[in-house]
C-alpha cells in the first residue's frame, strides 16, 4: 500500500528503524480524516432513526430519572458514587446526562453521539499510527478496519454501550499524548496530559487497565525507546537503566489502573449461581474465545447477542486445539521479535487488551461479546496490514493486488456492517434477529416475550418466557416477566408466586421488589407490600416508582404525612409524572379536609 517517496521510511519503520516524522503531507492526512468521518457516517448514520432498546438502555437512560434530569449537581455526585450494575464509570454517566440535556429522550441524538465518538476514535487511531510509524497508507487502512468492521456494531449502535466508544476515544487520545510526550522530550505538563486522558478513559470503562502494559510494548515498537540490542544485552548496566526508567515512568499509570480495579471490585456484577463457572471451565472458555474472536474478525459471520458457552462445556479436543493454535502463533511471532517487531506487538496487544474480559475472571453470564473486541482487534489489524505489505508490497504487481484487495475488502465490510447495524433498529428487530441466529437464546426468548406482552399478546409472551426457563431453569428475569404477564391478566395470586421465585434468585433487584410489592398491594396485603417498596428504595434511591407505590400504600393505611413525603420524593425524581402529581394533590386535599374539620391525621 505504501508507494512513492514514503516507501523507504515506512520500510525502515517496519523493521524497527527510527523515523522522525510522517512522510505524507498534511493535505493527504486531512483528506483521509475526512474520508474516515464520511465512512463512519455512511455506515452508522442510519442509527439516528433507531429507537432505544429494552437491553440496558432503560437502566442507563430512559428509565433512569437521575440521568434524564441532565447535568445537575445531584447527578454529578451520583455519577461519581453509583456502581450498582457492575461498573464504575462516572464519565460515561455524565455523557448520558449531557445527551439528555441536549436531546432529551430523542434516541437519535444519543445514537448520534455514539457515531461521533466512534468517528473521532477512528481518526485519532489513524493519526497516532501515522505519527508513530510514518506509514501513511497502512495507518489509514488499520483505521478503516477499525471504523467499519461488523464487530464494531454492538459498540456503536447500542446506546448503553457508550462506554466503549467513549473509552476508545480517550484511549486513542492517551496514546497520542504519550507519543507527544516521547517525541518532545519528557516534561511534567505532557506527562500530566497523558495521565489525565488515561484517567478519563478508565472512568469511561475499566477495560483500559492494560494501557500501561501496552505503552511498554509501544516503547519497543514503533517508538524505539527500547532497542532489541538492549534486550539481547540486558546484563549491561546501561541497558538495565533504560528498562528501569521506562518501568518507573509507568508507575503513576499503573496506580491509576489499580484504583480503577479497586473501584470495579467494589461494584462487581453478581453472577447467578446457575451460570457461575469453575476455574477450569473459565480457562477452557478463555482459550476457545481467543480463537473464536480471531475467526470472527477474519470471517465476520453469525454475529449475534449474546454468545453462550455450551451447557456441557467445550470438548477437550477443541480446548486442546485452541491452546495449540495460540502457542504456535505466539512462538511464530516470538521468533520474529527482532526483524518483524510489529507481529509481536500486535499479537500481545490483542492477547493483553482482551485479558480483562476473556472470562478467566467471570464478569457476566455470557461467554463472549462483540463489544469486547473494540480495542483488542487493533493489534490484529496492525499484524495483518503490516504483514500483508511486507509480503506483497515489494513488487509492483503485488502493490496493485494489495490495493485492489483493500478496496474490495472495504466495500464488503461496509455492506456487511450496514446490514448488521439494521438489526439494531429497535428491540423487536434485534431479538427477532438473535432468535433467528440461535433459537435457544434464552435472553432473546425472554426479551422478545416482553415485547409480545407489551403488544397484548400475553399467551404468546408466556410461551416465550417458559421456553427460556426450559433452557435456563433459574432465570430470574423470566419468572418476573411471567409474573407481570399474569398481573396483566388479573391473575394476581399467580403473579405473586412468580415474583417470589424471581426474588429468591435475585433478592437485590429493585424492579422485582417493587413489582412484588405492587401485586401484594393489589390484594390489599399492605403490611406485606410496604417492606418490598422500602427494599426497592434502599436498593435504588433514584427509582421513583417504589416511592409512589409506598406513598399510595401508606395513604391507604391512613398515614397521610408519610404518604405525602413519599409522593413528594417520587415527584422530585420524576417531575413529568401526571399520575404522581394527581395523587399528591389528592392527598394534600385530604389532609386539608382533615385539618379543617379538626380531625388529626392518622399516624
């Protein structure tokens, strides 16, 4: 792909020789940046017509009344301290609040922010690779692969996955600032900029904890701060001093990673007992997942959400084959560490950045997710692009073949990705597609059943929920949804039994606690209902529904002052609720009547 006067410089860079500045002129670089922006818009611009999804978008945005309120002092404090859904990412919360400030609950605006952030990350990736390697067109094609590969769809088209595109943007900015720090000579101001951008990235998504290790890799190639000769002669004091300096330089960044890990450990995602895996099973899944992620990058077919481990685990032969493959590739790239350093750096980039989410430490009920590849796949792209040019770019015919292949690949990827994006148009489309890819997807069965229930197709919805339970007998959400379906049919006693099963499995779920309390109140079992409303409030103070329901229950018991306090809190959390306003007005009028007649309110 490299041609003309830039060949020599790019070739030297491939082999590890230093280069002082990118050879391509500013106009060409600006043109590529514009092309990347246009390409991202062509691929993902359709999402501004998409809706919110029923898959975490409710928790993150349209049912989260702290976020809906926009950027407020209370909301900022909440973002810094809230970590009840398995993540501590205050910058991500603030970005959602800013979106609500700008767009309200127009889903298109929230999607637009994701697209802009992804486009910005792709442009920054091109600029930092160009700055580090002086390989203009290779850097551009790696950025193109990052921008339009189908495995990026989950990160960009799903609003609740804002943490990916936001942390990705800060990731690119961090490395670009690090290159500036290296090239302009160590200075406190430049280093503080690196630390600030890295901290913002960690507070967007904790997956960036491996960045200090990645910077050490980049010190080897392409930044050339660590020469192969230094490693071969590590026994020399001057070489050990260089390595020590590079390690000491990263200590503040390692400390930031440690703080992020600590905050995440204080808010772990709770794994249901029925999907918890033993350590050997997690190791086996991790080995196979590394290979599957690589296969999906080369052949992006069968992409869906989510991916599950086989119920009986992976067969021994498959785990052994995955281990043998990973060892063979690692040995192969290790043998080229001096002559083809981009292979070693790209491979370790992939393995290292994937490590926090590969499943050795179980962080969810599913095996893999396309969004986890957002940053790790860059390393594989560097390997393939630099390797392809190295193999075929020496001859004119090879360069023509590479250019033609790159264009065909670009067109194919854009077509595939646009099709994949269309599956994320709304919840019904997404879960219909997921069930088509895997009819035994219990999450898709449960969530599509909820859509059927909203449409009034209660019997069909219950059938989907029961199908999900056949696959996963301890699926709390499915029990809760059956309870909601029974409640819609007026079968309150049966609904209570289903809610109780759900709460036995997930006692700290505020929505389930609120639903059970509501069902009990419908049967006039107020004394039993009130503790469930209070539990829901304790679990999620910003959730207005249990405040409203608790206030209603207290009013029915004649505890008017307490009821007014709860309704007032509910209205503060959700000022748009006409039902809460009317109920609060009624209670205040009742209190006024009691005062006017001289009768003291009951307590």
